[in-house]
């Protein structure tokens, strides 16, 4: 078992868990790890049959280093950064964890919306800078707002449930229409133009792949109302970030962003988001 990236828990704990499952784990996270692995006469790259990663890309070049690899395990919901065609050609099965963070991401979407609506970051910064207390209009309520859920999969539905609990109205735009969204949550699927032009809040919940890359573009963003809030907790790559940065610099709407196409984030884009 080759660990191609830290998975968010202590190494000792990860090794213990893998050992209990019958796997001998080797860390390949850093150059030092890989050098130590390469210099270990008791093991070699040909011994690796499973590789664990999150968003460190596994490409054809990576696969070539592990000739007997059978399984790629992505300890995450998405696997858009990995070369799935190369994996298929090499006979490597790819697995992910599609529902491990539905609640967490949905709660974060709510948190970002509240932070923008209640101007929490600006208020915190003002107090720390010893600026006058009354720096805003006091914020905006969620109740009664129209929330657009872009992608009604597991995370999108959970986010919709939370927004619904705040008294919001729901509209959706998704490749697959869910009965629960329509019947239980009283949501309505609309066309693309209506979705972006009528939503008070847009919350993005689609995976990143060749079909969704930059699927939200300049025309979509410029349909948003000046009072709208754009929330992205999905993947940065599903947005045309240059168009988003331009809109934010023009103060066309506000945004709460958890993800970016390239991380660490570019300073110019971060600056534009902070200004919005």
C-alpha cells in the first residue's frame, strides 16, 4: 500500500489502520519518503498494488512507476485531478468516498452564506482595526430568499435541506432531477437563464470533470442580481475564475469561496474576493 499523500490523520494511526486490514503501508508523500522507499532493499515500487491519494494527481507517469498497481484509492469525494483514462488503460481500478463529507460541506455552504450576509469577516476586521462599530447595514436575513442549488446530488440535496430549514425557497439546476428536491423540499427545477437571474444565493455542488470544467462562465455570472451571493464549496475548476474575478472587482455581486482551481490561491483572485 503506497500512501501518495497525507490523508489528514497522524501517520501512526493510518499505519495502524492499514496493518489491521492486512496491508503493509509505505509513505510516498515527499521526496524523502520516496528516496527512502527506493533505497529499501526489502521493498520496491513493484510491490505496490494499491495507492492512496486525495488531490495529488495520479497521471500516466505516476502509474508507470508502479507496474503492478491494481487499485487507486481517492480518499475524497471527487477524482477530477486524476487521469482516469490512463488508469483504465493500465487496468487500475479507481475508488473514491462519495458521501463522507455531505453534512460538512452543506454546513460550510450555510456558514459562508451567513458570513457574507451578516458581514462577519468585515465586522471582525473592523473591530481588530479599531474602526467604528457601525460599519454596515446590519446584515441580511436568509428567510424568504431564493436559493439556487447548482447540482442536486447528495451534497446539493443536504445543502438544500439546510437552506429550507432557514425558510428559503429553492430552485435547482442539475443534470439529474431528484424527486426529493421537488416533492419533499418543494424545490423547482428551472432553465439556466432563470436559475442565475432569479436566485438570491447560488450554491455550487457539482463534481469537477471534463463536462463541468468552467461550466459556470461569464454569461452566467453576469446574470446574477447585484444583491446576489455566489457560494462555491465544490471545485474551483467548475467556474471560469477569470470571469469571476472580473465580476468581483466590478462589485457586481458578493461571493463566499472555499475552493480555487489552483491552491494555494492566486493573490489577485483572493484580493478580489475579499473586496466583494
